[in-house]
C-alpha cells in the first residue's frame, strides 16, 4: 500500500512539475527568453539574487532549480496520493484534497512574496497561479483515474 502511494505520488508530482515547466517554457519563449523563469528562481534560491537583470541563464541555475522544483512536486504528489488513498476509505477526506491544493497555491505565492518579492515583477502572480492551476488539473486528472470512487464523487458533485 505504501509503495503504491509513493509511486503514484511521485508520478503525479512529475506530471505536475512537467506541466508547470512546460507552461513557463512557453511563457519564456513568448517573451523571447527561453529558460528565464527557472534561472530567475534558481538565482533567487541559490545565489540570493535580488534583481532580475542580474540573472544570467546558466545550466547550473536551470538544472539546480529544476531538481528542487521536481522534488517539491514529488513530495506534494505523495501527500495528494496519500490523502486520496485515505479518502477512498473515508470519503469526508476528499475535502482535505481540495484544501491541500488551495494551500499549495497560496504557499507558492506567499513563499515568493516573502523570500523574493522582486520576482513578482519578473513573473506576474497570475502566471505563477496559472501554472499551478494547470499542474493541479494534470495531477488530479492522473490521480482521479486511479481512484474511481473519488472520480465518481467529483463528477456527481458538479451536477
């Protein structure tokens, strides 16, 4: 049971991390600066950079941040998978899944606002929120297919 939850959670986290990475790659390409977002976030995280113009796109920043990003989504995916597994036995816990996703969204924006407020000038809050909502949808789509009872409850709740 635990192995299934961990495997499922890591897969869901990889889907979420990949969705956000693809979103920001498209965003960066549209701005004419591919891989700028992971470089900005890596510069803030690893080098304490406080100005977007001081960040240079380097493999160290892109790969380093991508590993941290993937690990964070992996942990979040495991938490979501564990909560869904518990909700299969206790349906009232489905509300907890909704709260987990809402808290994650707020946590991501608050973390950036507190630790690197200047990033919100380079990365508008709505672009971060959009990426996280896309990731949440992709992760939920993956997880709910594996938890049929939760999926049926989700579908009937919208009627």
